[in-house]
C-alpha cells in the first residue's frame, strides 16, 4: 500500500481539504470518487496511514504503524477488494462483525471498501447501520469510479470527496465552450427546452469531438461539486458551475457525471449524434428535475 501524499498526483484542492479534515475531526465514513478508481484507492491508503499513524506528519512513513501499512500487514486496516467481482451480503456481514471487535494495535480501526459500487443492494443495505453509526474507533473509506451506482442511502451517509480527472482539460476547445455554457445555464434553471437547444450545439461533432464534449461537461459537474472548496478546473465556465452548485445537490451532480460518462461510452458504438444529444438533455432533466407523480383522482 502506498501511503505518501506524493503517490497521488495532482488533486491539490482535495489534498488540502483532506489534510484539514485530518487535523480536526475526520469523518468516520468517507466516499472517495475518482474517474480512475486506482487514484481513489491510493488516496484511501494514504488516509488509512494518516488515521493509524503513531508518529508525526500523518502519515510519517517511519513509525511501526506506517511500516506495517507499507507491507500490507497492519491488523487494524482491513481492505475489502473483490476485484471485478460482486461484493455480496455475506462480505458486508463479515465487515459488520469485524467492526464490532476492538482494534488490535491502537485506538482506531480502518475499513477500506474498494470498488464500493460493486456491492449489491443487499450488501449495501446490510452496511447502512454501520456506516450511519460506526463504533467510535471505526472508520470506513469507500472508493469508486461510479458513485452514482451506489444507493442514495449509502451516499447520504458518507462525506464525499471527488478527486480530479487525470486529464482535466486546462484549455478546452473553444468550439465546445459556448454550447457547454448554455447547457449548464439551462440545467441550473431547470429549462429542459434550453438544455435541448444547447445540446444540439454538439450534434455536428464526430465521435472524438462528442466524447471531448462529454469530458468537458463531466469536469464542469466536478467543478460544481467542489465550488465552495476548490479552484475550478474550467475557469471559463466558473460562473456557470457556481450557479449549478447553488441549484443542484451533490448526489445529482454525481449522477450527472455518470450520465456524461455513459454517453461518451455509447459514442464508441456509433450511436447517432442527434439521439445522443437528445439523451443528454432528457437524462439531465430527469436527474435534476424529475417529474412529479400525477395526483390520483378522488
């Protein structure tokens, strides 16, 4: 396990926020979301070391605790990693049972649940109580590249930290900025027609161009999530992302990130651009402004 902050490239704002939290009252249940799950897992390792470190510097890298973590041999750091497989309810129950046992070496115990989106619904429901009211010594760190795949009840019990995309566009294509800005403004207003008109600004793009547009929007949604704590990756869209942050909840912004990523993947199978643009607007409207259920007639 890599436990030094230098192991996580970039993410200056996220690191600042996490270090500040470590120096005060660190939340006991954290969700680390990143476009590259490996980055989220690396961050989880650093946080585990910081929480268990017995030296100075958090993590110091020299104390017995840090050395054990480097060797993946710390008894109070439990990593749940099923690879690409499903995390089932039996695993969740085992985590719950282990959380009830006092730490071995110190006064804290850390559970890292890697690819938490791989938990099936039964496993997630089995962990709800532990995440909501963990023992005073227990910390849960969940990592994922698809936070929208987790149940809302799980996400609501976590403090969410969104890590930066590895290739955030510092200088986006000027041709993509105008329709992206218009789309973000309409989304903040809940203007479905405005979103559709703005999305049609991407309709003439080829596959690569459309995927770049979706990456741009995904980064904008990330900026909106971190508007109050981080410098935007897209300064040209700062006004739009701040407005969006005031109009849309973090859970919905996470779902929007997943929506943009899904559309980018669909472009690989040559789905028609007009259909993709309509799906962009319709999906965003449904996520942020779902229709109210019709009233039943008496």
